[in-house]
């Protein structure tokens, strides 16, 4: 079996050396080149034909984002971004995912040597996932003003549907952009949406703010104890589990630090299990692109409790792991291409709303 060929692009000689060492320790991968800037990287990519590149965000001569935009336009390939865990780093990383990067690793601001060694498993796992990922040419998100104003058939109002309905979304690798595409297609009066996207602490607030500017519904990072309201989407904060509870006539968000579930915190399993237990037949489950099986068993629990469940199809996934596992678990009613999920959910809501609501 051939090894995964990796090119490391980083302006720090220390980081290049550390990443090269981490990669070469793995029996199934090899660092075939390390470049100090995008111009050197361009030649390496042309000559060495790597399977994956790791790319620093901030570099001299040409920053990582400009290089990534050119790369994904001219020679789309799997890219894992390496970004500093800062607010600006989070915003730039989200831009990189929008441009087509498969995933990212948040490197520490201080203690780089020890920090990267501690991240060795995460780095190499993400390289493995990237090597198998389907890289699509990504259409950049529309500016917020046009996204809100653009009249599309998908965004037709839903009307006074039951406020009991809640859409639950689980996603991992490739999910930031898949979730963005789904949410931006929902009308302002959509049911509440609750989302667990595998993402580290420090990134979800910027992610929620970005989505809020692009969507008709209001998008925010979930806060413990807040009411879950129609026309709003709530994203699990990085490093904390999100679930829902019933409080009188209302649903509320429960945000808690706990043990990782399926090695993740936040975990889709935690969110979907609460959907099955608390929301039952009023829940709608959506499993988007991602590696692994997080949430598959709990999605089956949702279906058994009467929820309606949809999975993204393989052709439009960056990684088909989580949807595949949900399908294998017998949890899914429909498997759909990403662009068809939002229109299908809206049609389903109209179809199941009952005659009094359909007259609105």
C-alpha cells in the first residue's frame, strides 16, 4: 500500500521540522517536501504531486488564503490548514474552509514544539481523512445582503408551522460549508435549528457570526438555558456538548462540559439522543458530511421515536463516513444531495403540517 505523500507549507523552520517529523513517524505517510512560502510550494506541488498539503495561514510574499484560492481554482487538492488559535485565526480559517480546505488544525500561540507534539494524533488523522476526501470546486458564499434579498423557491415562507418542530443537524469534516449551504436556503420563518459541528473551542463564535450574516434565520452560538425559538439556529460551542431539554411549554438549550463521546466534544450523539428523548416525533434529523460514526446510533433512536431523518448523499459529501453509518444503522428515511436537503425539508414540513396550517 502506497504512503500518503504530504507537502508541508509553513514559514517557520521549527514548524516545518516538527510537522515533517510527526508525518514521517507514521507508517502510512511521508513528508515529501517542506516549503517556506507559497512560491516554493507551487514548484513542489508541480514536481512532487503530493496527495495532501498542510498550509499555514500567515506567510510572507503571499498569504495562505490567497495561495489556497489560486490552488483550488487551478489544481484542486486536499488541504489541511494550520492556523493559530486566535479570533483572527478563526475568521481566516473559516474563509479557508469556504475556499475548499478539507479541515484545519489549531496550533498553540505559545509552546509550539510541545503543542504540536501533543497534536500529533489529530494532525495525522486529519491528513488521513483529507487524503480520502472528495475535493469539490467551491462556489464562494454570496455576500450577506444578496443572500438575504435573493428570492429563491427554496426560501419560500413556511407559514405558521408548529413551534414544536426542531431541525437537528450533525456534521464534521466538510460540514462547515455544508451547514452554511443548508441554513442559507432556509426561510426566516423556518423551525428552530440546533447544530453540532465538530469544531474546537474558539472557532464556533466566529462561525456562528459568519452564518448569521449569510442567512435569513438568526444564527448564534448556543448558551446554556436559553429558549430554542423558531427562525433561529443554535451552534454547539466548541469544547462543550449541546443537548435540548423541555422546560414547561418551551425547549431550552443545555450546554455542558463533559466527557468526550465518540472522542468528540461537542458530540452529535449527545445532541441527537436528546432529540429522540425530548422532542420525539417533532424532531427532524439531518446528518451531513463527516468522518466516523458519531451520531449514527442516536439518529436511529430519533427515527424509532418518530423523528424524520435525512442524510447527505456520497456524491456531495467531502467525507461520507457519518451519513454512511447513519444509513447502515437504519436511521435514515431519505438520502439526498446537499442542494436538495433544504427544499425537501420545507416540502416535508408543508406536507405534514395539517390542513389548517397549509391554508396560511
